[in-house]
């Protein structure tokens, strides 16, 4: 059975971190497309252009709209599943 091709997003205001992380997740065999946004407001624009995002990696501290506000916005406009770090 073929694996699904997924659209991923990296949302981070760090201009060195964002492309590096996008490149890393882009090497994942299930990644069809990786889009980048510099903050939550930019991510809203990217979603309007690209459409559905399967997985988003979002920084917590960003200008204009931080990661927490971005997640709240996402919860209002699209179906969201949250993954949280495990505490062992």
C-alpha cells in the first residue's frame, strides 16, 4: 500500500532555523510539499494559498501571532489534532 503524500508547514520566525527544519522534514518520505511561514499571520496567508496542511511544526514565541494564538486560530478555522511531548 502506498504511503500518503503529506503537506507540511514549518512556522518559525528564526530565519536560520526555519529553512533548516523545513529541509529536514522535507527529506521525510511521506512529505509531498513543505511550506514555510515566519509567524502565525504569515501562516494564515500560506494556508489560504496552499490549502490543507497535514502537519504543522509551530514555534511558540513569534511576532505578530505567537504559537499559542496560532493554535487557537487554527482550532477555530480548521480541524486540529494536537501532539504534546511525552513526559516519562
